[in-house]
C-alpha cells in the first residue's frame, strides 16, 4: 500500500519515526509533518502565507504549515499517487473525549477523510517513557486487519493505545468518545513592564468512567478504536427544530 504519515508533534517526533520504520518493511511509506510542534492547532489551514517543503531524506518531508496542510501537500503535490491510507501519529499523549476537537493529529486524519481517503489518527496514552516501538507493532496489526475492508465515506478512525508492552495490551475495543474532566485554568501574570499576559493550561487527565468509551477502554488496557465522521450534523435534533421553526413539510 501507498501510505502517507503525518502528525502534530513535528518531523523529529519519535512516534512518527518509529511508525515509518515499522510500516516501511511491507509498504511504500511517505511522511510529511510540520517542521515544529503544532499541538492543539485543530483543523487550521494556512491561507495567509506560502507553504514550503523541506526534504530530509527520501520520502520524508517537513512543512512550515499545519498538520492538515501536510495532508493537502502530500496528496495534491508530493506523493506519486493518491495514498491508500493516511495515518496521523503516533502522538505523544492521548486524544480521547473532547481532545479530538482540538487535536492537530486528529485533524490530519479528518482532512484525509474529507478527500475520501481511508485514514486514522493514532495516539499513545502516556506522558513520558513512550513505548513507540510497541505501539507501532499494534498499528501494523491494525492495518493488516483492516486492509481487506473499507470505511464508510468521510469516516475515519481515532485510535488510542495504552503505553504498555504489546503482550500486556488486552486487545482491540470499538468505542465511542468519552468525557474528560478538565481542571484547566486561565492564569493571569504580569510582565516586567506591567502588562498582563495569560497562560491556558491545567490537568486534563481526569475522566468519567462510562462503559463503552475510549477513556475507560484505554485505562483498562485495551486499544480503543473510535469511528468518527466528518458530517457534524445532529440528525436526531432536526425534527425538533423543524417543528420549532415551522419548517415546511
């Protein structure tokens, strides 16, 4: 298969390098990633400046753009053909629950799905001592399992892997998005000239232990596989709003 990799951690991320090495044994793997970390940029596309590419090695490029930019550049300008699969990751840290709204890693996979290319975002549930080699083996297995199957149109997978040795991973579990408990704060400080500035941050590792969700599955040692869709319409609410707004039949 022709596979395009990207991420939001940057071209030098160990997760990207490990995944490229693992998959290159049996696939034609290209990687285009931001030249620096672009965590939490969401689905930003660069329109206000030119984008540039730098070739670091054969089939390995960085760009001054965003993760979504990297997918566009790869599909429209760099790869020899339309990729059979796009994988964004392996991200340093999880992307579960509300994380998917902010994540540049998830956005890269979503951009591929918008172009009707099978794709997945892959994240490792750790904060240090990342076992990227083990996670890469898991993704190779997942790619093999899914290779004979197709995803529904504009659907992509959000994959989160426990930071464990492969033999300690309990298996794959299909999940839905869970609910994080954010304890984030906006911290106000004052610079040496008396001007105020702010830091947004805080602990976001807490979650509600709801059965069937990605957060609970990963905490129990499973790889969570959450199908996501590009169409954000809430179909269940349409009839109610038609009645409220006297929508013509």
